[in-house]
């Protein structure tokens, strides 16, 4: 295989129209763009995607979230609420493979650019539709955001301690990113299906569905046993010890003993092999019954040493253990550096900016970050000229009328 083949972009030739806002569906488009798809971000004139102003602002006039998550996209402006905007968008859709949207259910239909309308123009078109609750059901038209998806999906109820209010499970945007990830998978499946059928289709995702799908045995455990899992703080249902423990120097460590063999190794590392004896805590059931006792023993052991010593002992003993990192510690960690998990990307407006790297890693056709999120409307002339044949005068006329 030649060097050029090795560096080829596997989604080259796939054109995506990203008309969505904030994170969920746009994240799907970002993932596709990292692997070579041409993603044209279509935003409202003047203000653009609200995510440009979400979070920490920069001297570029756009937020850090936009600069990171708008990567590899081309930005054009178009008011889809106008007749001329709809006309131009239909022309763009006729030449596209995918449309990503996350407006409230029924919005595109009211604008005259619902899937059925676009499919008549382009039968092979695939449309990703991410909404709070999906396109069907009694909640279909309700507004939602990631926080609501986390809550309705069942995750927020599990986050925190049993005697306190549920907390945000890490990030309020988790449902958005998960839905974008499932969306990218759905789009790829639909593209594969189109190879044999020549037909496009709708990929329909509710924010809460992406959360509900990742909650391990929550549903079958309730169906079979009527078990309602409650908040357990850092602990985990079914397995013990499997929690966060504070070392003598104040740092927190995660230890995971998911089977009897691993617990036996932990007991050896702790210098208390008798804990894994048949008449003590050799089995998952026995450890679950003595959860508080075992967690106390492990807490005492971890608390008697500094974090680095615990990490070294666990590594030698093949016990899964890792630091509970803050972002400053992540930036210093050699594993992150070795894997390229943080990439510094140059931007003419602000210089170099560190952003999360591409996931997953492909050995032959890896993804790339070619540029950060672009200025609003930067690619108007390129896209509208190349795809629609509009010259500078026509584009300027549209701009004067607020269409683009």
C-alpha cells in the first residue's frame, strides 16, 4: 500500500449538509468530517449556530466549543425560513448524501423541507433526525436538551448518593454526544444499505434513547426481578470492591474488581490474602453481602499510602486501578501524549488550540483534524459557486436580502 493510500480519507466523496444546532446532530457530522466527508454547515445569517456563543468565548469571536466541534466543516449561511432559502437548500440537498438536523419534530415539514419532500428530489438522501424524544410517540413535539435526555433516559437518577438529590452525570451534554455517536453509526449503516438499494432513509434518534441504551442490565433486572437500582455514589451494583478510594496524599483512585480472580489478586496486593478465602469473601455474592465492610477495608488500605505507591502495587499485581483525573492531570499524562488524544491545531485567528483528538484510531485510513470551526459564512462563495453556480453578484444580492 502506498503512502497516499495509507493517508486516504475513507469518507471522501460523501457530502453532508449539517443544518442542526448545538451538539447532538452536529457531532455526528463532525465525526464524519474527521474521516473525509465534505460537511457543509448551514447556519442562520448574522448569528449562526448558537453553539458559537455557548461556553467560553475567544478572541476569534466564537466559543471554544464551536472551535473544537465545528472542526473540518465548511460554513455557509442560509435562512431556511424563507422561500428563497428553501429553494436554495433543495438545490443543495439534490447534490448531498446526508442531511443532519435536530430541530423540534415537525419543524422541517412546516418549512417545506421535510424528508419526504427532499426524498422526491434526491431518493438516495439519508437524513439524521435527532430530537428530544424521537419523531413519534406522545412526547415527540416536546423540547429537550442533553440534561433532559440524561434525566428521562434514566441516568441522572443513578448519579450521586442515595440520600441526596440526583446530580449531573459528568456532563449535561452526555446525551448529545452519545446521540451524535449513535447517529454517525446509523448514517454509516444507511450508507451501506444504499449501496444495494439505492434508496436513502431516515435515522431517527431521541436524546433519551441513547442514554437508555447504555444502562447495562437496568431494564432486564427490573423486568425479571423488579429491581430498581438506586444511587450508590461512586460504588457499582453487583461488584465489590468497585469504587473510588482516597489515598494518603489526597488523590483519588478508581479500583475495579469485576470477578473473583481479580479480587484474589487485590487481597494479595493488600497483604491480606485471607480476605479471598472460601469462608470469607471469595465470591461475588459474599462480597456483595459484605459491601460496607469490604469497601472500608480497601479504603483503609488505600488511605494508608500515597497514590503512586498504590498504583505501582496494583500494576504489579494486575489489579485494575487508575487515577481519577482532573483536566490538568490529563494534559500531563504520558498515555494521552503517546496516543495523540490531545492535538494542538493552528488557527489563523487565535493561534494554536488544544482539542480532543480523533476517535477511533484506524491503522490504514486514520481520521484527521484539518482545521478548527470556521468563521461564520467563510465558505459561501466556494459552496454556492461550486454547487449552485452562483457568482459573486448573485451571492451579494442574497446577502443584501438576508437570505444568506
